[in-house]
DNA sequence: TGAAAAAAATAAGGTAGTTTAAGAAATTCA
DNA sequence: TGAATTTCTTAAACTACCTTATTTTTTTCA
């Protein structure tokens, strides 16, 4: 069944009975997103937190000069949103785009707030989700501050092999905070030796 | 009363009755930390999440070469820990040091886990705390990727005026990911015009 | 208080990473 | 399929930021 993956994701941290499961499932919108389609863009308010059932999405910041900075990739079994704008229900800072055709489940802020009240276990679930997200971001900050681009690149390759398969060098460069040209020279180093 | 500040901090997101308040307070250890004293260091396991009642603390990563990268500052009314090592109860990655004489409340991982069970409202409380921490870290990542050191410095001055008063230029530089020498030249720019 | 230590400023030379440009390779889609 | 678009590579010139060194200023603490 298509809901199995998201239910297994939830079950990793809390257990729901039948009724709760039904309630949760009914709060979701399933959506198919084609390659290069945006699920969040421009001045639009970020209404949803998204669970990736299949496919790959990318969230990036676009500055006035047109430079993209990739904030995160999300593959199957990951959650992704513009967290700041989702929580405050204000115009998006990030653009979220499908890197390949994907199926996602969308949970709106309203539904989530209702869920917190109706099934308080979801406080625990998202406490763990945000705790892990915070840990990941903090590790990334440590690496951004203390490592060279080349070291960060190799860590990325090891940490996210699934992502590496789906995205372009250009997108990886924008995640690492370097230009595609410089990433290309880094990649050159490996084979030289 | 010395507990007022932490109780007001909690009350911002959840409300506790008398008994719950007493239970929470009894799970805390109060501690006075003098300037330059460490509350987490070296290979020590990170046992506590810390609430700063008064004073200023700093968490930093120390690499093999001896370079410090400041991960966060915490002033009065903030929470600070080495979140990765606290959650996994493993040897610390970060060093946490008092920038000035401080009074903190320490909540151990064991006590926190007990609290989650006894008073599930704390799941909500820390869900909000971690959600906000995640938002802050993500904004920092966006800035690290898209802005110059000079822009990041001015944002830091505006965002954390309280911190700026207590810490050295050297510590701010290590938060921004630049050398103190370069921060000094940035500061020079302002007056030149 | 004053000697020692730490922090901050200034400056010169160096390097990691950028910019611009142009060609080669891979991907897209009518 | 093949023309158009995008991505990747290479390379040379450039710049933001680093390193090392020295001096000045501020802080520490016996």
C-alpha cells in the first residue's frame, strides 16, 4: 500500500492505533511532482511539510544575483520544508523543486496543529524529527567552519551516496558553497595522484 | 526566586501545575560556573542540557590543529548543550566554556527522559525548542553559503547585541568562520568610508 | 598597582576558491 | 533523431580571506 512507507517512518518513533492511523492518513495530501516542477516558489506562503515517498527534492536559496545555495536534498523516506516559513506561515525564502519525478505526502500547518492536539504523540514524533534536523544542521555548520571544500566534498559523497546518484555536480557544488568550476578541479585531484 | 526565569522560559510554551512545577524543578541541578571554567570538555560524555540563568557561555569545536570554531553563544534565558553528544550520550565533540561568571541549571539526559514520560507536555516544549534551534541553524547555513564575511558580521552585530557586549573579537571571528586578523580589517572598513 | 598575558590592529605576502571564457560531453525534448 | 540546452571541464586572471610577523592596546591577577 502506498501509505506503508510514511507509516513505517512514523512508527520509528511513536506507535499509533488504528483510529489514530486513519486520522493521520486523512490529514495528508498525496501529490505527484514531475521533474523540475516546484512545490514552493517565489513569494508563495509555505503551507506544507512534505514527506518524500519516492523521488528526490531539493530546497535552495536564490539570492538577488541569481546564485543558488542548496540547503538540503530529500530522498525517499525524508521530510522537507522551508521550516522557518512553514512555522511562521509567511512567504517562502526557499525554492523547493523536484530533481526527478517524485511522489510526496503533504501535511499542512493547520492539519499539523490539529494533529498535535488530537494525538499528542505527534509532539514526540516531531520533537525527534526536529532534534535530528538540528543535529544535522549543527554538524554541517561545524564542517562549514572547520573544513576545506575538498574535505566537505568527500564527506558529502560518503554521507549521501543516494543523493549523489540523482543530482548534478552543479547542485552538489551549491550545497558545498563553492562554484561548479572549483568542484570540477577538486574532482580532478582524485585521479591525478 | 532563582527559579523564576527558567519557569517563565518553560511557561512560554507549556503550562505546568504546582506538582509538575515541583517535579521539574527537582530534576534540575543548579551550578555556578566561573569565567573560563569548562562545563564540557575533551572526551567527557555530554550529560546535560543547560539553561543559562545568568552570564554567558560559548560552545566551540576544536580541531586537531588547535583552531576553534564557535558553534553558539548562550546568554541569559538560552539553552545550550552539545546536542549530538547529549542525545547519543557519547564523548563530546564540543567544548563548552563560561565566557563570564554564570549561573546555569543542568538537566541530565536521564532526568529529561523521565520528564518526557511523567509530563508529556515536555515533548511539546522541547519540540518547540528544537524546532527553533533548527530554524536558527538553517538560517545560519543559508548565510554561510550566500553571504560574504563582512555581511555576516553586520548581521551578527544586529542579531546578537547582548552577545557582542560580552565576547571578544577573536570569538566572534571564530563564529563567523574567519580569522581575527581579517575581522579586524573588516571593522576598519566601517570608519574609513 | 604593575608585570605578564591576551587581544586587537596593521601590514606584507600567500593560497583557496571565484570569475570569465571557451570547448567538449551529456541530456533534453520537439 | 538531432538540434538546442544544460552540464562539465580546463585554464588564466583575479579576489576574499589566510598566514606570519610586529606593534599597540586591553585585560588579568599576584
